[in-house]
């Protein structure tokens, strides 16, 4: 069984929708998704904060008149007993 992710499929459709840039905050759960997007030719622009990435995607949308893509990471904290 291949180790494939649903987000790779989303990344494959992104260039056809006019999305060639992705603004994101690097996080452990997203390493494989980021690598897949880069292999597909999507330019990944890393930011230091989720808010900065979302503002950059919004600005990209307004200036380029193309959909802006913002991807964030949420690491699940261990349960508290």
C-alpha cells in the first residue's frame, strides 16, 4: 500500500486552479505535504507566524487576482488528566 495523503491530491489540483504559491508555517505534521507541493512545482513560502502567512496569502490574492493558499499547522497537545 502506497503511503499517499489526501493533501497531495489537493496539491495536484492546485496549479490547474491558478495556485502556484503556498504561504505556510512549517510544522512537523506538514513535512510530507510541503515536500509533495514543492515536487509539483508549487512555490512554498515559509513564514514565522500563521497570521503573517494568512496576510501574505490575502495580499497575493488581491494583487495577483488568483486564489491565495495558506496552510497552517496545529500540533495536538497530549491529553490532560
